C-alpha cells in the first residue's frame, strides 16, 4: 500500500483528537474511512468518513462490524479505556476493559478482519510512553502498552505479508489533558517540554503524519515507532 486513494481504512477509537486527525488526513488522500466506537452516534465525523458501532470488549460486536464493513485495507486501533490508580485500589473489571482495549480487542480485530485483508494490508496498533517510562498509578497502562508492542511483533510474523506496526506517542496535546484545567495542563506541558529533547509537547498532526507513513511504507513491519520528542530518554 503506497497510496491511500481508494483504500478502505477502519479506525477504532477515532472519534476525536489523534484519531480524528488521522481520519481527516486519510480522507483527504482519497481513502474510504470508517470510524468505529462504542457510541458511533456521538462521533463528530470528518469529511469522507462514516461511523459504525464496535466494542473491543465484545467479540460479537467485532464480528458484526466485520460483516457490515466488509474487507478493509488497513486497521488503526487507538482505543484506550484507562484504569489508572494505585494497585491496591484497582478494580478487576476496569483492568480487564483496559486490556481489552489495548490487547484482547486488537487480537480479535485481527481474527475477524485479517482473513479478508489483501497481502499489502496494514494493522497499526497504539502503545504509549508509559510502556518505556512506567510511573506510580500507571501499572495497567504500562502493561497494556508494552503488550501492544509485543502484539505488533507477533502479528507481523503470523499475518505476514500483512504488515503490523505499533506507534508509541509521548505527551500529546490532543484534548486528553483538558480535564486538568488550563493552569495545571499548561504547567504540565511546560515541564514536559523542558525535559524532553524536542523541547515541546506533541500534536495530533505529529502522530497522524507518522501513522500515514506507516500505512504507506511497504518495508515497515514488526516494530514500534516512538513519537515522543525523545521523552523516553529524558
């Protein structure tokens, strides 16, 4: 796949932030983009996209989506269902949903969609900086992200020649931090920028550019691309 024109892309968890930017760019390049989520009616759709219901914690939902959409050329799985907090306070159901979003669900996406993907198909999974820089209260996130990277390697071998790549973003100003409030968020972004080699936080555009590169580079598979401004080195 060296061009997105005429290709069908499934973006799971792409209703806002990074996912919306990927969908917008892919649509502008001529792709047929389907955005999937648990609440498709709430998705603010960019041009040239459509929505469908899909719950990564429900295999029947994934199978139904596969039947409804038909063959796809690429899957971008960036859904997350965070279960942050001290280990002593973690709820088992929340942990399972978090791992469903990052690991079990993507495995089931491969199960139901890969058999009808073309040989030059691509699957892009999402990890995150917590994989290489775990911290207090982030045990589940760090574990899920590291597992997503391992899953990309394993699927790249099993599904070959379909390519599988993991993307690991750093701190991105995607709207995910807005709940902190302007003052705390700006302080957090400033301290992050001061500590990493790029001297700034990332943007959805930074991540979308790398995803589109991963989709269209035919020699890229079985690897994790860190798009974190060098944050894991700081």
